[in-house]
């Protein structure tokens, strides 16, 4: 670290120590900002350096985690507090686990928050000392790779302390994920290596790990181990029934119908009470795959129905049972799969008793940081693959040469690992992810080519890396040096005194240890073994598809290369293995993906944040899980997810949609010259009608603003304007019904902005005599071939950030920003540099805002430019909150048109295997 930054860190730490109370992400940044204004640091510390320093200090002193939001059923009655006061609950298992979290270096504030959150969940489960029959159903909504496993491990520990005797964890549909989850349960709950316990040699069985190193008075029994899923014969041999064990019994199983069938048969044969045919011991079932939307495509709906029926049957075997589903997206199947709202609420697995939203710790490396706040730093675009490795390819596609972007990503990983070693992180693991094909054979060929690249670099380093500056004459080493200069020379690596000579000296040790492996369902697949205890951590490049996409954690993930169909909307967030925690190497993390993928991730993140915020509002309003479930089902984005799940039916189906507080844009418009001209004429007619009424525009930086325009003019415009019939959100029927129901109240008067780009040297277009400078927007080339102008690229926005502020007063804007900042501060989260549009759309009392603009479509392929029209009229609408009873309108989704919009779903080849 540069001396000036070291001084700033020292001064910040001293200032923090002088102030009482815990420090938040917000307070740390405020202290740094105050110090930067002093003469000692003025103009010497850049904004990026200040932000990086703030994150470093957060890691050391100020990492915090909010408690999230909760919606409860009306009959919720807490029991945990009284049980603790009465001495009915110990803390043996939780006490051991808390010590383990502390040993792993988690900040006390995060451990305390985990303690509080798991108490909240446990309090909403049934009291195991209540002998009357009961069943509880709940859901916990977290973030991808944010520590859900750690959370439910803590819950399992507390449930065991409270008296639960059987705990079942459903941990995915593949062996590698189940094995990894078992290993974490071994470490955090059992305290022994179950793989060793399964070993035939009794002398080797007692391998104490994790929590077992703190207290060995008792160990839970596991009927599964890190080597094998549940086995009926082995369970029968260990003990004939659950009631014979004096300690909790735990199983970690795959979400697989044959496994569940064996478990059900074993319980029915050995553990049910003869009189009732039910098990008397209380049971907790944790479903870590509650959001597995891909299962609908990979297994088929019949298998989903079979598995859900078996889970319900398992729960019904017990007098007292709890189901807790953990999910990384509020768009979970449990909300959106049933055909009707009534079916949703009647589902046995619907979380009728509680829904809890988990806040991620403030140092979480998630979509907000990667794709919005620090996109330029962390994201690299793939635009060179189509000639050598097209995104859509067949199972026999040859891999004779790699895209240069993939070779560059491999080099970046090697250099980043050398930087980490130079920082003293040799013992930490480092991984690279390559997810570029759904076919295991193609993944194998990719692995082979990547291994050849690594081999060439290894040979070059072995021969020349010790030659000092002369080593740069070797083209492979020169290419690594170029990566250093492009990616890291101006970053923290250089600031910490890690220069190129230091990195060059570390290259040999990195490449000797580096492995390139397949992780899939093929026989070539190799296990990701991070459990080795050595001087050097694992250095691995993992090539795969589905197995890398769901749940599996890649330790020390630094570089990702993601070349997949960006329209796999409902599973994209789960594919985000690059999210998580990157202590002391976040600055080195890079993600390669196509521009469309970046845009989709940013878009989905904003939609999910919207629902998390809605959960918080519903908590304050004392809403119920049923009300939140219906809110999820009526969210506009659910249209897309649901349509993909039902696309194979080819049928129409009704959905209820709410546009309240939402931003809607025409991101897809048919490239039909006649209709495009009609759209332009509709915009001209709208402007002419406004001017004829005597209105004069208010000059704005962003264009020309008209205020309090009658809704009749807006409805006429939207009735005439056509976007893309496959896009349900902009359908004129949906718009007409929603606006019509509110045309005498909330949507009676509108503000209209005729937007104009702020750039020189561009000829303005003309709309009814009004000059409007067009905005350049990239469109997708595959869509263009299908006759559609679809906004692509990293933003996927028709509009520009901040458009939604038009028509608001400065106090309204300041109030919305302050409220948003306060909400983040309360959750211990930093304020993003890009504010979400919804915070301005959700302002009570604001008028609806429609923005019209001309867009100049662009493509990168010169050969396709002759397909582009001239300037195209597009619109954005910011809908205010709604208080109209019902709040939704019904829309019939045509799955045939949705298939036109999204294409066929890619079914992962390996998703059909590894089911036994």
C-alpha cells in the first residue's frame, strides 16, 4: 500500500477508535471523506483508492450485516424466549459452531447478526417440546453465494439444541453438491469426518474436524457421508429406528425421487408408531434447492410433481415437522409454478408461516458491485467467440482453437494468483471458472485446449522466467506482462509494493501447482478437493456447465469466463458463482461475459432488489406470507420466469400483473418500417395535441417537459404505438387495462418528457417541429435477424440513469435518496453509485411520467448495418405507487409468442444424468 494510503488508513482507524459504537459502511466512508478534505490528504487520494481503502477497513473493523425483513402468518406465537428463560434449551451445538465461525475470522458483528437471524428462524419453527401435532412451512430468501449454508448450519445447530431429533438437508440434484454440503455439515454440526467414519478400518474412523475440536462430549449421527448418499441397508444396519438414538440424526440427501423413496420406505418400516403410522420425533427439513427452476426443464414436470409429493409425504410422516426452503431469488418456483393463485396458496410446501429475507454482510461481492457500481473494473466483454466457438453449438462441435478472450482470461488468472502469492496468500485457494457449453463432451475438449495453453505457459516460465528483464523476450511471458500492465499495474497490487519482478518470480510456483479439471457428470470429471492441508492452497481451472451453475462453491474464485445463453433468465443468478466474499483479493477478480449477459444480470439484480424492498415494506405493514407470495406472482418479471417454465406447453395462461412503482420500457420493437412510421406519427400526434391545448414545455437539461397532461392523450398514444407482440409488459391491452382502472385517480394527469441526448455533432431529429437529439443504443444481432430491434449491451435500458427524477421537486428527490440511504445504512450496506430507478417511481403523490425519445439502433457487425432503420421512437413509463383495490390486472400470456422472444431453453446435457 502506498504511504499516503497507509497514513489515511491509520488516521481513519484512530478516528474510528475515538468514536463510540459500531461503525457501518456509511460511517467508514464518511470518516474517509472528512479526512480527504484535510490539507494532509487533499488531492492525493483518488475516489477509487478511497473506496478500496473503505472496503479494506470494513474487512478489518467494520463489516456489518443487517437482520433482514420478516413477514409472518397472523397466528405466529413466539416460544423461544420463554424456553430459554425456563432452561429448556442448551447451547452445546450452537456454542461449538459460534467458536468455529470466530476461528474462521468472521467479524463479531456478523456472528452476532447470524445468531440473531437464526434465532428468528428457530422461533418460527415449531417448539419440539410441544407434544401436540404441528407443522410449519417457511422460506428464507438470501443472495447467491452469500452464506446460506452457514446460516442453515447455524439453524440446524440451534434446532438440535432445542430438541429436534431428525434433521434432513436436501442439497441439490448432483452428487458433487451433495458431497460438498455434507462436508460443511460435518465441519459445522457433526464434528467428525463422515467419509472417515464410513471407512472399513476402525483405527482411522475418529477424525475430529471443525466443531469437534472444541467439544467432544457428543456427536450427532449422520446416516449419510461425504462419499455416499442415503442408503437404506446401511441405515438399517446402524440402528433400526430414529427413536433409538440419544443424539440428533442428520441426513444430507440429493433432491432425487429414488433417494426420497428409499428414505420414506426406511422410515415407514422402522420408525413409525404402530397405532398412528407416524413418527413421534420432531423433524426439521431444510431444502437448499427451493429455487431450482432448471429442474422443470431438466427433469420434466412429472418428476417435479413426484419429488414435491415425496417431500410432502416425508413431512406428513411426522406428528411434528418443519419445512424451511432456502432460495437465492424471490422468483422461486413455489410462488410462480402453479396455474392459479388459489393453487399457490394451497400448496403444502408454500411458506404459509413465515418468509425471511437475509441481508448479506457489507463486504459481499455481489451483482451490485460487479455489474453496476464497479463494472469497468471487474467485467470484461466477450466479443470474439462466434467464429471459433459460437454460443450456440452442437454436441460434436470441435474445439481446435480457443477465443483469444478465453486465453486472456487464463493469463489473467495466472497473474492474479501470482499477485496473491506475493501478498502472502499462498495457503489460500484460487479458482477459475469456465462455463461455456452445456455439452459434457465439448467441456472435455475445452478442458484439453485450456490445459495446452497452461502447459505452453508453464514450459516458457520454466525456461525463461529466471532471466530477469530478458524473460520478456519470450512471447508467453511477455503476454503475461501485458496482462499485468492492462489489469493490475495501476491497482492495489502495485500500491502494495507488488511489482512485475515480484510476480515474475512467483510464476513458476503458480504454474507447477495449477490444474485444469472438468466438473460435470462425465466419467472424466474430477472432484474439487479443497480439503488438503498444505503450504500452498489449490490452484485450479474448473471447466463445466450445470454442476458449476448450481450451489457448488469454488473456493477463492478469482476469474470467471461465462459464455452461455443470456436468455436463461430464471437460472442466471444461480449461475453467478463469482458472487460471494473475496477478502484481500476483490480487486483482482474479473468476469468475462457477453455484453448482453452483463445487461441481464444488472436487470435481474434490480428486479430482485425491488422484491427485497417490497418484503421490507410488507413487514412494516404487517402483511402475511400469502400477500407477499401474491406480490411475487404479480411482479412484471415473473411473467418472463413463468412463461419460460410453461413454454413447452404451447398454451395461453392468465397472470395477474401489477405495474405500481415500476419502470417499463420498450426494449423490444418490431423492425417493421410501416409500424415504425405509425409509432412516429403517434408521437407527433401526442405532441400536437399537447401544444394545441395551450401547454408550453418546461426547458430541462434532458429535453422538454410538459406537466399535468390529461390521461386521455396518453391512452390514445399507447393504443396506437406497437412495440413487439412477444413482449408482454408493453402490450397495449395490459397498459390500457392497468391505466384505465386508475384513469380517474392516480393516473389522471401525467408528466411527459420529450428527451434529447446531450451530445455535440449529432443532427437532431424532428417530432412535430420539436428538435430531439437521438440516443445511440446497441441492438442484438440475432434479434435483428428475426426482425426485432432489441436493446442489448451492458445496460439494456432505453432510457438513461436519472430520467425518473423528471417531474419531481428537489425535496422529493432528496427525500427519496435519503430514505434509500437510511434503509441501506440500517442493513449495514454501502450506498451504490447507481441508484435504482424504483426509488423515484415509488414516491407517493408523484404523477406518472412517460418519456419519449428517438433511438439510433447500432450493431458491431458492419454487414448487418443495412438491416437497421433510421431513428426509432421509443418510450419509458415510470408508474407511481397504486392504492386501487386489487392492484393488478389480468394478462393472458401467449407462450408461442414468448418462445419467439426468448428462443428455446437450453437443456443441460448433464442435468439428465447423475440422478442416482
